C-alpha cells in the first residue's frame, strides 16, 4: 500500500489579503514547506542531507494550482502529498489542502533531480527513487531511455 504524507498548517494573518482569505501566491510558499517537511519527516532526508549524501537538488520546473474554496485566517489546513509520477530524472507530486472535510486547493509540482555543478538533470539515485516510490500513487515507473 502506498503511503500518503500528511502535515498541518495554521493560516497566519500575514498569509491573507485584504479580503481576509489566503493570498494565492502564499500557497506556493506553503507547498514548498510541505515538500521540506515531507523530505525531513516522511523520507528522513532533509534538503541539506540530500545535497550532502546524493549531491542533488530538486528545482521546481512546473506548478499547477486549482483553487476550490477560500481559506481564512487561523484555519487549520491539512496538507496531503503523494507522488503521481516518478521518472528517470524527475518526479511530480500532488499536494491537496483541506480544512475539516472541505477541499480548498489542489497543486501539482514537477521537480527535476539535478546535480549541483553544473545544475542539470541527472538520473535519480536508486536509494532516493525507492524513498520517493513509497508515496507513488500509480505503480508504473518510467525506465531510462
């Protein structure tokens, strides 16, 4: 059974616009925080460790957001993360935010497994791929060309 990573975030005053709802770019920042938390808590490999151990980073190359309902100051959002695509040099994650049972936003983020110097796509290390695969929704994994 594939895992779903869960984490929570309480909406801060500074994340809201004058209408009292989350200002949409803040979801981008929240998604990055969810990914950092997933790496640290879900994979037990935070960003500095990933750089040191594997020599790779995961820059974002595509971001899609669908806003379903507004979120307001002081609401507790539950974020879930699953891997929806695991490629040879990239992965795509889906992050959903809910408040109670109400879906608020859906996000898809594509990240590239890249070397630091020079910054370019490289094949994912097997150990890292196996960690990501624990959260993969679909069983299919791309193979190297």
